C-alpha cells in the first residue's frame, strides 16, 4: 500500500484528531523528559504520557514483543 499523506484510504478521508493543549499542565515525557504541549487525548494523573518519538518507539517494540 502506498503512502497516503491525506489519510485517504479505501473508505475516504480519516477525520482529523482532536488535539488537547496541555502546555499549561507542565507535562514531560515519562521516558525522555521532553516537555509535552499537545496530546490527542485528555491525560489523567494516574498514567504516564510519552512524547511522539518515545511513543512511536514503544509501539514498535510492543508489536515486536507480541509475536
């Protein structure tokens, strides 16, 4: 499957994700410590948050470990 920069697939465009501005919360990545200013979800105090790069690496490792 070819890269599709607009997110359009067989069934049309994927809806734009709502991003939450969390810059005032002072969040940092649980792995690398970089500041986080925007998330695609509302964070909760009982779960760690990761920056885009660390989350991408975690997802890649999770898929590799499962199979």
